C-alpha cells in the first residue's frame, strides 16, 4: 500500500497509525455522552479478561467536533481512575475511542490518486473545500487509501487537535497512554464475519446519534453520521430515537441502491438504545424492508447480550 502522508500533529497521527499500522494494545476505553467503557483482553486468548461500564455524571461531557468537550474534568478523571482500578491496569498503552461526534469522516472517490504525499494533500484539501469549506485552523486529517473496482476510495477522517488532546490529557494523568485514537464505528467491521465482496450496512447507534458504514469487505464504501433530534427540554424515549435511526438507515439504503446498485443487503446494528420490548434489532427489523441482525461480540466475554453490544466497537478495535 502506498506510504501515508506526513501528519503534522501527533493527535491525528495516532488515528493514521491505527488505520494503516495497528499497534494492538490489549486495553482500551470508549466514551459516549453518558458512559465510560473499558476492557482488557487476555494476553494469550481472544477473550475479555476484564471489562467495566461506568455511568458518567450529568454534564461531564458535551461531545462536539468544534467546541470543548470535557466540561467537568474532575468527575471524569475520578471515573477513569475507578475504571483503571477495576480493570487492574496502570501505566498501560490503550486504544481510545472518543465520542463519534468528535470526528468528521468522508469516503471520497477518485479515478486516480497520486503517489506523492504532497500532491495527495493538495488534492484532498481541494475536495474538502467543497464538503467542509470552513474548517478550524487546528483541524488535522488522517486517511486510508482503499482500492476499489474501477476507482480509488479514500476514507478520510478529520478531528480538531484541541478536542482530541482534551481526552488524551485526562487519561495521560492516570498513566493510560493513548497509542491509537479512532472512530467507534470503525470497530464494527471486526465484529462481523469476513467475507470478501460481501455487502453489509453497519449501524452504530449511540444514545444521541447514529454512525453508518457501508461495507463491501474489505473496503468502506460510504460513511454517514447523524445526531438524533431531541425536542428542547425533553428527553426523547429510546423508541423515538430508534425510529430516527430506522429512517436514517432506510435513507442510506435507498442512496446505496441508487449509487452503488445495492439490493437487499443485511444491516448489522449495535445499539446502546434499548426499547421497552428489549430488542433493538427486532425493533428496527419491524420498520425496514431488509433484515437487521445484532452485531456480535468479537471476543469471548462474560456478560449479558446488551453489555456485549455496548462493547462491540471497542473490542472490534482491540481484537
């Protein structure tokens, strides 16, 4: 694969390394607006040696691409310290998954893509000027080149250095060194059976958003992210947010049918939202014309099904 371009900021360099040169730490943490997840893999087996899920106090995080995220560092650090103690780790290299809304990501298609790093950056910035013309000065990019039939796809991720460094600092203070920083949704392909050429849609449903990856193994064809609408002053029920997720999945399927010629592909969903009936995949299946299957946990884990689903993106990165 062609050499990656130089990334001038260490923060996004970690995402670049994860995309192109995985480091395989055995421990990792994932954050959403209301929860901290941590897991440690067994050093000799593909199983989870320890895991922890801790609810965060109200108002600790406000995930965003372009604004400060950690509003109350003290309570978050207390929870990180508790999680590390319960996992039995200290001074460890970790995978860190900040909330998905900290990133912007695109799949860009090219007929030709230059091999020279400088020429690539010029071309990518030119395309970004069309899809994201007003970018903060500290935005950094990381990308992976995905050769496809008749074209070249480039998965491009953007993040603000100042935002990612907020998360790095609170873990660094407790001896937890982020060696790889990535989008949660990029862990989902590691949670489904590998089948070259197989077309599936992966849905990562958080408490406040949905991330979608169209996957034609081994390449990402499309990425979409959308926050859920929540009426001011109201806490939307899980069913209301899952209805929004179903609508976004349906729109994405129609887009893929028109652009990529997809027909009747399967949806694999990981959901932190649990409807009253207790099965998010069944809830979505009842509202879509394609089957919806729950995302499987890629490593053996002593936990209930709902917990396994919650940990899937993190374990997909670790496994």
